[in-house]
C-alpha cells in the first residue's frame, strides 16, 4: 500500500503539471528527451547485466548483499566504457539517431547509467527487506525534483533542454536517497554474527573485517556464478524488450521527424506513466508474495488469474475513454499542437490495455526458469514491431505505422499473458494440494 500511495502521489504530481509543461515545451523538446531516455533505457540493461533482479532470490541477506556489490561493479565498468565512447564519437552518434541536437546530452549518458545502477541495486535490496516506505518516499522525491527542475528551467528560459536536465536531477536524488536509506541495514547485515564476513579470531585485523561494508571477492563471484542465468538470459531478454519499447522513438525520429517522435512519446508517456507506476508497484509487492508462496509449495495460479481479471475491470473504462475521446481531450488540455498525440493513443489503446494486465506478471518466467523462451518471444516481438513501423515509414504513412505497431504489440503481449498463467498453472500441479491463497 505504501508503494502504491507513493507512486500515486508522484504520478498525480506529473499528471497535474503535464498541461503546464506542454505549453512550456514544444514537441521537438519532448522528442529530444524521448530519444535520450530511449538510448538510456536500452543501455541501462547492459549497465547492470540484470543481476539486480536476483537480489530478491537468495534466502540469506548476506548473499543478496554480495549481489548488490556485483551490480555496482558491473555498472562502474559499463559507465567508464560509455564515457570513453561518447567522448570519442559524440557527434557521429548523435547524427546517427536523426537528431543532432542530442550531441551535448550524450556526455551525460554515463552519469545516468551510473545513477541507475546505484538506484536499482538499492531499490531491490530495500524491496527484499520490505522497506516499502523508503521506496515510496524516494519515488516522491524523485518526481518532485523531476518536475521542479523542468518548471524552473522553462520559467527562466534556460538555454538547455530542461526536460533532460530534470531527468538527470531526479535520478541523482533517487540514487542518493535510496543509498542513504539502506546503508545502515546493509552494514548490519554484513556485520551480523552469522555473516560469512564475521571476524576470524586467527586474524589480527578481525575488527576491521567485522566492520567492513563490502563483501569479499569470493562471495561476490560465488553469487555471480550461481545467478549467471541473469546475464545469459535476462539481460538479452530485457535488452530486446527495452529496445522494442524504444523502437518507435528511434524509428519515428529517423523516418518522420523529432516532433512526431515527441508527440508519440508525450501521448504514450501521459497514459503509460500511470500504467507503468501501477505495474511497478504491483510487481514489487506481488513478486515477493508469489515467490514466497511458491517456495512454501502454495498454489499461485488461482490468485494470479483473479488478479488479471481485476486488472482488466480496473482498466477497461479508462482505456475505452482514451480510444474514443483522446484527440479532443488532448486538444483541450494540452493545446491543439498535441491533438496528434491523442490520435496516436487511440490506435495504441488495445495495446495499453494488455500491458496494464500483463506487466505485473512479467516475473513469472524467471520464477520457473523459462527466461530462454521469454527471450525468443521478445526477439520475435522486436522484429514484428520493426516490420510494422518500417512498413509505415516506407509508405510515408504515420497512421499505418502506428496501427500496425499497435496490432502486433497487442497480439504478442496477449500471448505473454496466456503463457504466464499457463506456467503458473503447470507449476501448481507439481506442488502440494491447493491452498487458499487469494490476495
């Protein structure tokens, strides 16, 4: 409940300010920040190798802590490589995206990746230990800085893109807040009497070992090997998934214009942001509960099926409203310049409905070690989306591109929902007799 409340406050803040921001920034501005975030989204998967998802799984907090430091080590390496690349090839990389205005902002990409790695590892560790209040407060601070920076930059007519500056400030705030919040619990975990890092009486510096916050290299490498499926399967899976999600921004920028990409991103984000925050909050709580139930040999399929039904009933009326009235609403709320964003949303509404229902269940393949099939599905998903957008670009028809994109996306996400529930049902057959486990 704390996670949901925190996300709702943060989301409400962003939604209330959206009409203001739409009058302070142009579609080109939104296109630029969408392009930056799309590149960041794809690179962020590599920056952690998706090991942060494994933090939830070990029975021991000490093992989970080793994974936290593993994530931080990988993040630092990827950050340094990205820094060198952006310094050496800044201008050519920006030109390749179709928006040369991105060039100065590419220098900030390594910082965004570093902050992401810190924030993700801290958030998953906090979630593991049920520090939901900390995560909720962090989300509120993050979105406060995000929107505050964007408003101030626009008010003073800053020479830089305040939308991207706000994103970086929000990342910095969230990373610092989460790290400060879990630092003492982390240290307490590593210095507990049962820790593998407990002082060795035979060593003279046992007190120093006892107070050490960083696990030894052997502990970290042990967890890296044990959960090696995450870089092998989850990282490619999430890479293709994020690339698939960012593909419209890349291709619309290149095939049409940065303004068209900005309109797509503005409309999609306005509706998808509450969906994403709801899904993330639900996923964080639901995944922990389902994992615990599965470990205790309880059946999970009945509760997951019931939740999917509830999500459908919760979303159907808002989605139908978007499908019918989005262009008119966007024109009134955000100005006529953004009416096209509403039209784009009309075509995307079936896809948005399926995402709302399916996203909270996306951890199911990991629970049953079916990441390989999930990766294959995502590759097919990416290819279909590429072909759909490519057909529209080849025909120079934006409507065709969005319609085909929405159709193939809806079908694939719908299949994922069916598959997730099938995995849970099959898993239940291998457990103890049915237990009443409704949420």
